[in-house]
């Protein structure tokens, strides 16, 4: 089945029962997700062909303009902060209380899908419009955010907008150059002000809680037949740069017994990563996703291999222990193959745990809507992990069909999109009335 047939078979609008309490307009949410998909769609393509709306591209600028027009249609004035993030505040009756902050992003990876980020951003707009239509007044304000450059394809550094809000920009980051464009100029292109980017930082206590609706990007919920995932947290990540040093020599004249083949050793270490991660129960994952073979010539025994090992789990201690076991296996493999293996820690990202009170609030919202839910970790990174540094955080997942994401085949059924937005609204209201 090709991607157009696969998606086209599921694009019919579902029938929804008339709710007795305020619910989002699922048809309107779908219409806006489809409308946003135009910005970055391949020439002559359709919704089923996915989107390339890379941050700071012309498509991204156009998509942001579309989102801000929707916000203006709610009677709200969108505000672009110095980092280029879009905010809109719907005031509460008590202006002294910090607002409920919620939203996501609209940038994509190249040849990505139409739901990653888009659902959370347009779902947040739909929540605000439904509240307006139901004439709901909240005690504290509710604040929408659309973060810039979550994916990080541009400048190879993600969560750019939320990192700025959390005060976690790297030294010299604005001077980075990508595709001939300086990052400071990229931020200007989307309406930010890099000279005043420090003003984008939000302090602890500037929001009551942060909520993000998102597709799961995995297959757990669909396999279980569960419509809503309550995120336990965003996993910790340990990344290692590995260099395997052998000896490059003629492939025809070097006897097998005398070879110090760096690629053989790297292959053994790749298998060791898989075996070591699988050796204990749990949801931890390990990946070797990058290999650079030197000299990479058919008739030369590989002399050097550079590779990257990545480990992820909610439990940072667990992946640290797995890393130590891999270091030991690397020493054994080096001795066996006559090579040298240097395995250096390259990056560490702490886990960002969801707040128990926010989790309970999401689960209560599901119960009130008659929806089953399941707790699960997020194996992917999200802007929510930056907001967890500043205040209580929670995420709502909806099923991804076949667990596919970052692909034109990425799809979440329209009824699941609406259900997720309903849960988001109920959770926002719970916190906004406190």
C-alpha cells in the first residue's frame, strides 16, 4: 500500500456524539491541521505527501503567519518574544495569578508529517476558541505558546525557543551559521530580536503549569487500544562518541589472522550495544545510528571507525550503568580484535519528569470524558522538558498510527486528535480555575 492510499483510507471525518459538556470542534481542528499543511507541502502534493516546514524557512514564516491570524481571530493579540516564540494570553479574573501555559511547535523535519507539533499548537488554539464560544471565564489566565525550532534540523540544535525561555542557550549559539544564514539573522526573520534575547527568559513561577498535547510518535497506545497517554516524563539521554582504531592495509595481501580491522570491532560493539540494552527488563533503548568508516575504500582494510552510541531511559542511573558495562565490553572487543577503542561521553540530557499533580489532573480529565488512559514515557525530546525546569509539567499523548513519525506517513486518526484536545481543555480548565 503506498502512502497516499494508506492515508487516504483514513481521512474520512468521524461521527461524533453530541457532548453534554463543552467539547472542541473536531472538524474545525482537522480543517486547520490540513490548512497548515499547505505551508511546506511538496509542489503538486497533497496532505498525504507530508511537509517540509523547517524552522526559519519561508514555509515556516508563512505557517507562523497563519497561526497568528488564527490567534487574532480569537480576539487575542499574538506576541512574538525576543527569541521568536509566539505567545497569546487570554486573561483570567485574577490577574495576579500566573497563567496556565500550553502549546507546542509547528516546525518540521524535512519530509516530515502533519501532526508532530501541529496538533499541540492548533489543538491549543481550538481549546481557546471553544472556551470563548462557551463563554467560560477562568480564575487565572490561560496562555498559548508556539515554540520556534523545536526539531533542531536548522543549526543542528533543537528546542531553541524553549531553551531560550528556560535560560539554556549555549555560549555563542547565535553566531552559528547554517545554510549560509547566521542564527541571529534567522531569529530576526521570524520576528525575534537577538540583541535582546535574554528578555525571552522566563523565571520559575511564571506559569501555574505547562501542558503539551502531542502525538506519541511510537506504537504503544495503538497496540494497547488506549486513546490517551499520560506521559511519565521525557527520557534521559547519554551519548558517546566512539573511535575504533585499527590498521589500514591492503585488502588483498593482508592475511585474515593479521588484520586489525576497525570495522569488525565496530560491528561487534554495535551488537554489544543491542545485547547489553536488552539484557535487563525495562523500557531503556540503545542505538548506534552513525558510522564513519575510514578510509572507506573497497580494497583497504578499515583503519578507523567513528561511531555514536546513544542510550535513553527515564532512569538516568540505569543508562549510566549500561554505559559502564559497554565500556567494559569495548575493552574486551579491542583485546580480541587487536584494536583500540576509545569511548568518550559526548552529551547528557537529564530526564524531565512530569509533575504528579498534573498527571493526576490529566487522568481525571480522561475519566470525566470516559476515556481510558495509560502512563508511558516519552522516548523523544519535547519543549516540555525545558519547561519542567521552571514549573510543573505534563504531556498528553494520542496514538500514532503504526507508530510512524517524522515521515509523510505520520498519521493520527481525527477522532483521536479531537479526544486529545478535549483532554487538554479539561486539564487546562482544572488548573485555570484553581
